[in-house]
């Protein structure tokens, strides 16, 4: 039987074609040519440990060799700091903050239970023994201890409260409770007057929930991810998507600014552990050309602050596989 297109078929075809053409046009738009960008990095002590490299040495080398760094976003891991109930040891983190201060680098500590790197929630061993009400109080107690311990450092420029707290589809964490997040933000503001950052997934969220709570909204920017259902996935989003979405969210929420807190420059770990991922897959997901393209993409997206995500992996590639090309590239950066 011969297929006879109907009016509906023509409408669908035209709509798909219009979207395709729009993506092509928008992909050519550039919003960052004349904009001065503040560049930074994420640094995870736990990620360096998981990769089997000396976190303190990597951090020191990063500060010494990467002249482009102006800000470091630094997750504080609860299970490392409070290994015995009520006893907080921040020594490793205060060392990093003090070293950053020597280079005039600002720091954004990430506070609370849910902070960057898998499995996202990093609670101490005794947390699971408590009731829900007791757990909530423990979280608030820890955040209070964090702010009180770190607010004496002038180079702590903002506080981030949790990480992507409303992204329930990612991480081994319970469903985020809006009321608890609001309590955490209110607590931080009662203890210190520096701006509060809330983060959202750049691709999987409307951004509005976080924006309404934040002084500064941080969003991630991932271009190639992996999922057990369909494997590797390349986001077709153009830079204009992030630019216009930022402007719309600023208008609707009143948030002061939107920044890029995670720019992907490492491969998406298929099981959360890069050391178990074949090197050929790592390079397929993020070769050096992809790193360079990600930096160009972020600039074209109009963000005036961009923090790289993956420098620990760059160092690990050199130590473990003799591939120093990524790390050396970082030394040449003057974005």
C-alpha cells in the first residue's frame, strides 16, 4: 500500500526541520568573544585518593603550574572530617585554603552531606544509625561546624550549599527535601554574609529551584555522557542554550548571576570509577581535542566564570599511563 502523507505528517516534518535549522543557526552564535572570563577548577581530595595519586602533591603542582586559576571549588567530605561524632578535623582542607591564599586564589567550599564526586552523598559511618530527625540535625550541625571553621579565611569567597540538591536521578542519595535545603541555606546566611551558591544540572534541570534560593547559581556543562540504557550520548545543545537559559532564569528568579561550576574535561566514568574504565574508552570520551573544544564551547556560552572538572584525571593519566599531554596543555592555558 502506497504511503500518503497527511497534513499532520507535513506539520511534524516541518517542526523537526525547523528545530534542526534552529540548532544549526544557534550553534554558530558566540556570546563570549568580548567577555573577560574568570577561570577556575574543581579539586576533589577524595577523587585524587581514589585515583591513587598524592592529593597534596597534585594540589601543590596545580597551584604552582596553572597560572589561569583564579577560583577553586572544593568539596568538603563529611566522612573524612567527622570520623567520630562531634569531633571535626578540617586540617587537610584548611591547608588547601591557606596554600590557595598564597597565590591569591579564591575558594568556594562545598558544604553539607551531598557534595561533588560519586556517590554524591558522603556521610560518616554513624549517620545510618540515627532517626530521620536526628540525621537532619547532624547535617545542620556539620554545616555549622564547616562555616565556623572556615569563615576566618578571607579567600573563601562564597559558600556552596550541597551539590545539585534537587537532582534526584543522580547519585546514591535520598530524595532531596526542599525544607531541609532551605534550612541549610538559612543557617549559612545566619553565620556569615558571603554569597551562597546553589548548583543545578546544566542539562537535566530547569535551574529555577536552585536559582530561587541562591545568590549565585552554578550549573554544570557536560557534552558527552554515558548511560547503561543507551551507552554514549552526545548532547546536541548549542552554546546559545546555556546563554538564553541563564538570562531567562535570572529574570524569573532574581538570582544575581549564573556561572559554570563544572566544565567537563574528563570522561564520564561508566561505573563511577575511572581506574576501571578501559583507557581506549576514556580517550574516546575525552581526547585532548575534546578538552580544547569544551573550553571554546564554554566561552561561547556567555558564562563569565568557568571551573574545569577533571584536573585530577589529567595528573593520573601522566603518572599511570605516561600521557602528560593533558597536564602540559593546562600549563599553557591563558583562556
